[in-house]
């Protein structure tokens, strides 16, 4: 049976048809021979043939001879039937080989079309299968898959281009500073210090970018899952953001009490840090950021609300895309690369949670994260 699976579909169909045909022909031939021999008429010497419900018929000696010669030779009849049977089997097998070839032609056409796809038209759909049969459906599924792969590929390309661009900016800054210093024949200590400060800043930016890129694609390690206190985590976050919040005189209120979180603490802390950092970064001076939480039987809901510049409604879906910034020049000024929210989304989704953002331009932005309890 293993060898049978190795031959082409067309040959397989032909062999199966030949088998069925042979079985049917043998049955028919046997039943024919059997019927003939049981109904064979014995002609007595007086030439009178008598059968039930029939009048007795007198046949002439010549007719008697004919009857003898045509019907009373069972071996001839069997041979003839077997010959016809063989002819029927051979003719049927040949015909089925051609019919199978015709029926399978769309399959070989589809195979050929797929084989002809080269690198230059990798994501072009295959055409010419407009019927409504199985092969057309297979072609449609193939095209659907090609379309999805094409989109994912475009996405990856865009991501790589954006990442390269973001990495290029601080690198260009470092190179430019060093070149300026090289041109100066007698640089002062202050000039050296300025270049070093600038280089350090750019290097830190590079390092945090690389860290973010790695985090975005890192797999979740469920062995490191733990239960920890949400209020404590947000206190740590507020502390690490104290410099920037003080600079804009923004008060961050942590209204959470007694809410446990379950997951990889470092990852979740990083995600919530990004959300609170955004709330501070995009708040007007002297504003307020409020962090609150509540829980249901199976999930914890955390809200981070600021009274900041807000996000246009038509951009609310895009802000989770890597490197997306509502106002690119402004975000760059504040040191953002547009990876913050995509990291949040990826971390929350890895914890089987959800995130959504509501906002009103010039009024408020509220991020809601829903995490399962376990
Ligand atoms: P990064 O977080 O990588 O330093 P970023 O803050 O620009 O840079 P995201 O955190 O991904 O990037 O945010 C994407 C964009 O969404 C921001 O550039 C900003 O325009 C907008 N945004 C995010 N949070 C807020 C907010 N709380 N208020 C107003 N706009 C926001
Ligand atoms: Mg951010």
C-alpha cells in the first residue's frame, strides 16, 4: 500500500477504476455463463421442444443442428464471454486513464502556476481558476494565504526600516560630535565635556532602543510568574518618574489599594511604566495623573488617566503600531521613539489581557488594562 501512495494521483485513480471494472466484469460474465447454462435447451432426437407455458414446437433437423451448434457448446460461450470481458476491462482502463487526466488537469495547472512563482512576484495572486470547484477553492485559499503573508512581510519590512531609522539618529549624533571635535585642533576641556555628555545621551538612547526592541519580541517565561501588589509596583514607577513629573509640576495619584497582580513582574512593571510615562509626558504642566484599579471575579482592571493633550480619535488604533507617533517631531523632542505602547500591548497580550485607550483632544487620555487574575 506504501508503494501505491508513491504513484501519481492519475495512476492511482486508473488502478482503482480498473480494479472496480474487473470485479464488475467478472461478476457479470459469471452470472451470464451461469444463466445460459441453466436455461440451455436440450433438443430431443424427435425434434420436439417443449417448455412450460409454451406450445410444443416441432423444429426441423436443420434447425436442430443450428440450435446444437449455437447453444449446446458451453465452453465456446464461456470463452467468448471471457474475451469480451477482457476487452471491456482494457478499454475501460484506458478510457479511465484519459478521463482521470482530464479531471485532474486543473490540479496540474494549479501546481504549475505555483511552481512558476519566483522571488520577483512572490505575493502576486494566481489567476485563471474562476470556477466553483474544489481546485478553484484551493486556489482562492492559496491567494488568501499569499495576501496575508504579503502583508506580514510588508509589516516586517516597515518595522526594520523604522528600527534602522531610529537607530541611525543617535548614531549620526555621536559621529557628528566626534567629527566636530576632530576638526578642532585645540579643543578645550569644556568642549570635550560637552561631546562626552552628548555622546552618553545618544548612547543611552541607543541602548534603550535596543532594549525595547528585544523586549517586544521576547517570549514570556511562565516560570517567572508571581503574585505581587499593584500599589507597590505603581509606587516604584512613580518614584522613577519623579524627576520628569516634578519638572512639569505634575501630581501622580496612586489610588490603588489591595489589588494583586499575576504575571511576570519585570515585564508588567515595564508596560505600566510606559503608560504612566506617557501620561506625564503628554500632560500639560501643573496637571494630574490618576491611577486606579478595581477587580471582578476573574480579572483586574487598571486605569491610568491624565488631563493632557489627548489623542485624535482617528489615531487611537494606530498608536499601538511600532514607531507610530501622533506628532512625530514633538515626540522626538521628548525623546520618544514610538515603541512604548507597542511594548505595552505585546506584554498585556502575552498575559492574555487587553488594553484600550479613550481620549478627548485637549482634555484627557485614559488607558485601561484588563488582566486575568490567573
Ligand atoms: P516611547 O514611548 O517609545 O518613548 P512615544 O511615547 O512617542 O515613545 P508611544 O508610547 O508608543 O511612543 O506612544 C505613541 C504615541 O501616542 C505618542 O507619540 C503620542 O503621540 C501618543 N500618546 C501616547 N500616550 C498618550 C497620552 N497619554 N496622551 C497623549 N498622547 C499620547
Ligand atoms: Mg511612550
